[in-house]
């Protein structure tokens, strides 16, 4: 059986936690920050766990992560 290729774009955006879940950073923090409140921007800094509905697909495109 051939080796599977990892989708490099996904590999740069996701990391695996100790329990096997996928960790990601939140979106909407790159530009047009003047109209967003300080509280909203502060909460966007934190990493979060990928939703279970996407986890199956993500593990397929990240076979060795």
C-alpha cells in the first residue's frame, strides 16, 4: 500500500493534542480590527478544539499528525 500524502496547508494550521483532538486558532483576527471590540479580539487570540463534525475529515487529510 502506498504512503498517504498529508495536505500541507492543513498541517500548518492544526496540531494534535495529547488526547488526540485537533487544536486550531480562531478566524477573523487578521484585518478590519478597528470595529471589533477589545473583548472580541481578546477571545479570538485563544486556541480551540476542532468540532467533532469536522474531525473525521481532518484526520483523513492529516494521516500522520
